[in-house]
C-alpha cells in the first residue's frame, strides 16, 4: 500500500546493496545459498550441470519475482487493503527451513495450527533439498526472486569482474569451474554470476580481476 512508507526504505536498501555489490550477496551473504552449497557436496552418482531447457527455466525466477512479489501483493489485498508476502507464504523453502520448522517445533500452540499450507511448503523444501544434492543451487538458479532482483545490477554495480584480454589464454578453466554455467571470458558480469570467485582463483594467468570502481 502507498500508505506504508517503510516499504520504500526496504526497496531503497535493496537497490543500494544491488548497486554496490550485485549478486555478490548470493555468493557470500545468503544463508540458504550456504545450505545448498553444503548439500551439493553430498556424493551422488551423477551430478547434473546443465540440461535441455536449463536457460529457459532460469527465466522462471523473474516470473516469480513479478507475480508473487509485486503483482499479487499489490492487487490481491484483504479488507484493509493490505497485500500479503505471497512468495514467502506459498513458495519459499528457505523460510520453511530457517523459520517455519523451528517455530512449529518450539511452539506447541503452532503445532495445532499446522495445515495443508505447512505440508505444501515442506514438500517444496524436500524437493529443493533433493535437487540441491544433484544440481548446484537450484533455488538460486530457478526460483529465488531476490537473486532475480540483484541479477539486474550485475552489469552496472560498483563491484565488478573484469577479464584482461591480453593475459587471457582461453584455456577454458574458468568456464569449466563455474557451477552457475557462466563463461567469464564472454560475459564476466553475467546476470547468473553469483561472484563466488572460483574463476578468479583458478585462472593460471590471473587475467580475471574483481574490485570496486576499476580498482582491484
């Protein structure tokens, strides 16, 4: 609602962080990203790096952002004219794992209120956990609306990656090490890059650099 100015402070803060760091937030600050990283370390017969339709499916997070974060809260409102955080309420497995499950386990009164929505959210969580073992960060790649929001800033943020074309020997190591399936030599500030630094670390000629405003 336009009557609640606090929302503008929240949006302003997210824009500020995005303008400075881009998706560095996804790589280093997101707790659910850490959980997915750890889950992906669990041995599995065949890890899935990519598949047919992978690039198209990555657009889903933008659809989720516009539908569940912007459109539904604006137009599907209660009698007081207030919308609900529909993504958190209906989809978010991170909220279920980090908030919903602990609250239900620690509060007897909440256990009696558990219904279909809690079961639905836990089903999404279980599917996400299974997929995280097989695929690197499926939530970040296909679902997370905050990742979609920050990805827009990757090309314009103050913190950026740069590739020195003179030093680059096109060995392909950076492309092969990237678990987000980004080729830094083609697009070092891709919207899919979470700026984890693996490509920079493995580069044999130190052609990949990162820093603020052009300074390493």
